[in-house]
């Protein structure tokens, strides 16, 4: 779903004008650059993270009740 499909062309133009007025013309490239680098860092972190559900590494839960489960 694109932004143009949700708001229409007129809505997108209004949003762009508001962004330019709020942030200023010189701040928009910096904002876009920072968003791009944040996206790249996020994707790099997802690729470098190891899955926690590795086969053979999980231990089955114990079937015997623990001392904290029994009432006093």
C-alpha cells in the first residue's frame, strides 16, 4: 500500500509541503540520510544476530515439580 493510495495525490502534496515547512529545505536531506543509515544498521543487526532456537540447544522442561510450586 503506497502513500498515494491512502491519501491521494492531493494529500501527498499537502504532507510534503508540511514537512518542508516544519523541517526546512536543508534539513530534509540530512533526515533522509539518517533514516537510510538507521535502516541499514537495523538490517545489519538482523543479519548478524543468531537465532536463539538452534536445534539441539534447547533443554526439555523438567517434569518434576520444584520446591516453589508446593504450598507450605
